[in-house]
């Protein structure tokens, strides 16, 4: 009996939008439990009977009631207006219970979302970082990259935000797709291993699948990739090439580099990120070269020498500063 009176008091404060977070969670937990429907019915009946028993026949009381109702509606304007409007107008207790449950469940979900904390991880020049996400997914971040993700996944999808490059080993969950959002494209999977490279400063972005299947969503297109397939997208021209790639994915995890008709300026940015250097281009010269080649854990000097040999672009290195010229 005492517990019911306590619940009735919390319910009344809940309807008046005056409750603590702990009280709301306790009450809404009962709303989610169908076994407590009878108790909720009695509880709601009591609240509405007490409200109906109040006599608002006098002018001052009626005006006071109107003022309080208006103030309450204004306070919860951002919430489910229809639900609270019914509560203030309802006479039948059964209708009030339906509205209470419906609105309560929505508020429960809203409160859960509001309590979610978003986490971020960063890498700097020459740094790589391994991260385990809340669902068990493993992520390796490449240099100068950032990942933003919730401390737990509560909706019907697992969504993260990536700037830069990351290699994902996604924990399989067919009922909760895993989505990587980037500024250039989105990647949707159920459970697979793949690499996403999407630096906002680079001209070329790519998705490289090691196992399973992925869906790549672009602003005006969609494509699906299977294991050993790769797509390269030129964000300047809008062109893309999809091809089979038998070589290992994300060679950068072991200090390697791989270029495949990569614009020289993108190559320079990647070298800067990996070797923590500064690369500039000689004024008055045009650099439209496309660079191809693979380097297995080589020094910056070795990579520059190889690039000079294959492209004819020479370099001058002083400390961490590199000048490219023809």
C-alpha cells in the first residue's frame, strides 16, 4: 500500500514534469513491464479520480487552474505535445493509461539517448592506434585520423564517424548494421573486415574489402563490394574505378605504403602523415603525375628516391622539410 502511494506521488510529479532522473527511470521501468498493467491502471485511476474530485467551479480557482495548465504546456513544448494535451483533457482513466504508456516509452527512449556519451579517439603524425568499440568491433586508426562513436549502441544500427583512414574488423550482428560515416561516403556492413580511407584533404578516397560484403553509399550512387574488391573514387572528377585486389588490405598497419595511379599531391600528404614531415612543391611548376608502387616499411629517403626514379620528380631534403621539383 505504501509503495502504491509512493508510485502515485511520483506519477503525479511526473505528469507535472517535476521528477528526478532516478524516479523517472523507476516509473518508466514499470511502464515497460506488461505484468504491472493492473497496478498502473489502479494507479492512474487514483490520480485521475483525485484530479476529477477537485472543484474548479469558482472563478479564481478556474483561472488559477488555467494558468497552471498553460505554464505546464509551455514547459513541455519540446516533448510529445499530443500526449500531454490528452492528459490535461482526459476524463476516462483507460485513455489516460494508454497515453501514459505511449508517452512514457517515448520519453524512456529519449532519456536513454540523452544519456549516451560520445567518445573520440585521435592519431597524430606517424601514429597508429588500435581501439575496441562497444560492440566488440576492432578498429585500427591510421595517422592523422579521428573516430567518434557512442559509448554504447542502443538503436537499430551501429553508427560511427570517421575522418581519415581506419581498418575495421566488425563484430557480426545482422539485426544491427554497422555504418561508417565519412564526409565523402558511407559504408554499411553486417560483419566483415575492410579499410576506409577518406581524408577530407585528399582527392582520392577508397574502400578496400578483405572479407565479407559492404555497401558503399555515395551522394548520388550506391555500390556493393565483396571480398578482395576495392573502389577508388576521385572526388574532384567524380569518377570511380572498381576492381579486384588480391594483395593484402591496409598495408599501412605494418608500416607499408601502396600507391596505384595516385595523384602526386595525395602521395605527398600520405608521406607527411606517415613520416611527420613537411612536403612542398616548387613554385611555377605543374605536378600532375600519377604515382604507382609499393614500399615495404621503407624510410622516407628510400621512398623519395624510388619516386624520383619512376616519375622524374626530384627532391631536396633538409631536416623534416622536403621540396619537390622538376
